[in-house]
C-alpha cells in the first residue's frame, strides 16, 4: 500500500499511473523567473500605490521571502520518505524544483521592490520580527515537527499523523495562506497595478494548484486502501487545523490592511478565507463550516483562467511540450 514502510524502486509495472501523469503535467508547466517583466512595477511602487498599498506589498513580499522554503523543507523532511511509490516521488522531485523556482522568483521580487538593503534584510527575517508572519511560520513548523522524528509509518496512528501533515501543507499552507496572498496580488491587478508581480503569480498559482491536487490524490488513494484511517477523529482534527489556519491568516490580514486599503476590507477578507476553507474541507470529504460566497469576483475569474483550462491554452499560458508515450502495464 502507498504508506507501507520501505522504499519501492520499481516503476514497472506502474501501480499508480495517476501520479506519473501529474508529474508529466507539471513538467509541461515549466517557466523561468527571467520571463517575468517587473519594469512597470517599479513605477507603480513609486508613484501609483498609496502608502497603505505599499505597506500591504511590503508585508506580502516579506511573507513570500520564506513561505516556499518552509514548504520545500516539509517535502524533503517528511513527505518524500513516506509516500512509497517511485512515480509519486517523481512528482515530489518536480515539486521540489518548483519550490526552488518560487524561492528564486520571490528573491528577485524582493531585490526589485525593496532596494534598501537594511529593509530587505528585515523582510527576509520576517519570521522572527513581524508577529503576523511569525505566527504563520510557527503554525507550519509545529506541523513539520509533528512527524519529523517518525521514520516509518507502522501504526494507524503514525499514518494519521502523516496524513494530517500532508493535508495541512496542501489545504492550509499552499491552499489557504498562499491563496490569500494571491488574492491581494490579483486585487491590485484589478486596479491596474503591479502587472509583473501578477504575471509571475499566474505561474506560481498554477504550480500551487497542482501541488494541492497531488496531495489530495495521495489522500484519496490512501482512503481507498485504508478507509479506517478517515474516522470522526481524523475529520475533527482536519476541521480544527483549517480553522486555526483561517485565524492565523486573519491576523496577517489585519496587519496588511492596517492602513486602510480602499476597496479591500477585513470583512471581505475573512469571507474569502472562509470560502476557501470550505472548498478545502469539501475536497477532503468533510462538512463545510461557513457556507459563504466568494466576495472577490476577480478570484473566480482567476480560478477559471489558470486552473481549469490552463493546459488547453497556448497564447497567454506558457507551456513546454513533452513528447513520448509510456505503457503503464508494461513489465521489465
């Protein structure tokens, strides 16, 4: 089974072809930081953004400075050694490349947006000196530590702990913290601001959506193989975890919007977070908690443009072709 201890190295016959297809689709989504044009963003920062909007951006890029590094650490320390299928580890290897690419993107972003060296250093140290970002980092680190010393998944309790870690990073970190960050970016884009940041975020958005889909697919497979793991206690733990993530992100929102950003309220941000939380809970087979609508129509459009159809698009969505076919039932 997928979470059995060990290190299966045999790709043929392929037991989980879905994970291999996810790997191939991720490769098609290849992009580079050098393709992002920040030339108009600098002018926007200096002359078009209000002081409150500049504060929002500075806090946002401070979160970006370490967010993907945290996700990459959990992938290496906790996910790779427990998902026992070589085709799944191929996807995780690709995901790790993408996390490194996102780190490079945000490094370039900080160097471009924050020319003052001392201020830039403070941004990179945000997990220590900005309380709203420190709280999110502590939330992530607690879940990393929850299975850091767990070398093999021998018991049901071990497997539940692993699943909670996997689904925390998929639904709370990549699926809620990052999606909230994307909402701020696309709000500014809807006002005609920071097009370079928005264009790079399009590609990060697609990467993160694929990361979530992979983690959820792993959970689906485990549910098929070991349905007894997904009991009432597991659902209660998932709900509590996601509700805590919403609270963490709301503290960050209060910081970002402390100067009063016209057109973006704390009430709308909470409603958006609750809407996203319900999406994650529903995908995990849990009952929705909030039953609210998405208050941001620009995010509805983003979901359609960049998740549902991006593999069919060619003009606005960058894609690298992959050739060759693989027979999944072929043995050595």
